[in-house]
C-alpha cells in the first residue's frame, strides 16, 4: 500500500517508516522541517516538506501522492513546562488535532484514500471514577479541570471527525503516556530531569492511575492499525496501569534519583494547579485488552517496570517479540 505519514519526523512517526517499508509499503513522509528531509529519505521514505496547518500545501501533497492510507501523527510536544497552564502548553497540539486534522482528513478524502489512522490519547481523558483501567467504551471525562478543557475538547473533535466519517475507514489510537528515547520520559527528556531534581512530588495519596507505553510499542500498534483488521478506537498501553505513588518512586530509583517528595493536595492545588492534583490523585488508566484481542498486539515492554529499566536509554534496541513534523515527544 501507499501510506502518507503526516508528522513523520516525530518520535513515533520516524519509528513507523522502517517497519512499514519492510512490510512492502511505500511511505510518503511529511515533515514541517526541511532539515529532516534527508534523514527521512535515509530511512527509505519519499518525503514532502509542508506545515500541517497550511491547507494548500497539505492538500497538494496528499492529493498528488494518491495514498491508500493517511496517518496523522502531528503534535507539538517537544517540551512541557508548566502543568498549571495545561491548555496553554497544548495550544499548538490542540490546533493540530482540530484544524490540522480537518485539513488532513479533507485531503485524504479528496485523494481517495480508503483509511485514515489518527493518534489520540487515553489516560487523563477518561472519566475519573470507577476501576483503575478504562476500556474504549467507557465515557471520556464530562467535567475535566477547567485548565484541561480545551485539550479534551480537541481530542473529542479529532475522535469524532475520524470515527464518524462514513466515506473513509477511520481508526483512532489512544496512546498512553509515552516513554523512551525522544519522549519527555526518556534520555534527555524534561520529565527525567525534573525527577532528578525532586521537582515531581507525589501529591496527596498519589492515587492517580497512569498507563504507559514505550514509543517502539506505540509504533508497532500503529503498524497494525494501518491494516484492514483494525476498526474504531483502541487504547495503546502496557499491561500494568499504576498509581503515581507506585510508579514515580520506582522511576526515581531506576534513574538513580532521590525518592520523590510528598506534598498535600491542598498545597499542590495552590502551587501547581488543579490539573496537577487531578493527574496525581484522580485519573484512571487504560486497558489494552481490545487491541490485544482484535489485532494480536503484544508490547515488548509489558510493564513500565521493565520498560523504565531497559527502554529509556538512547541506545536501546527493540527486543524480538512474537515520533512529528511537529514532533510527538511526550504524553499526548
């Protein structure tokens, strides 16, 4: 098949090119950065330089390529500086999930593509009640913290636009919190630097449940979603959702940092804002049962425990088992 990959120079995007070409597909890789052109061509892709928000350029690139499948991997998460201003930090990513998504989806339809695969997020987005691991049919949060509302609205827009389309096969991948080389939780990433400084505390009980997935595993799931067996929406997460009070101290230990501090939720609400309190005390994780059952996906890192020990270093190589043009680098 001919596959148009938007966001090809991001942490997941660039991991898709090799496996897709090895599978016999032709890849047209779109990036915003001309400096990434030669790198993507070296991976075997045919490249096009275009900004995901430039409708004329994107339409021309996709229509000229005549792809069978279009893949949306565009985000802008190279850094995440201030959770207190959550929506502001996600402003460009939100635009790519709304305006950018609409442009790319229109281009895919115009070009006659039969399938559209889009990256979404599945962790803090779910309703903050019930058991620790949500399935795809569980409702998204109806009343998120105000500072996260625009980001959740952008995700709702993306998913509805892709899944409700009746003239193209739409697949949505709700990635969990990403880690590995090129992610915020990865060698050189901002999250690890903050953990080493003891600047990421356990808030309150630390009962917020996080799900994780290594970038290589996110890429392998995406390759499966491009195929004909995938339909609808899938959580892409490892087998072990875990409370902050469990995974954060273990992450600190693994990277040789001191144990995280603890602060009351009342203090964190003032210092870091409502989003931080929700993320660290209230959110629920995600179940990967559907993607395993329907697509046969098996993550190489079944638990973040193993993944944090072996999958964070820049030299890590995927073990044998059964990234954007506006870069995707952290938790979506």
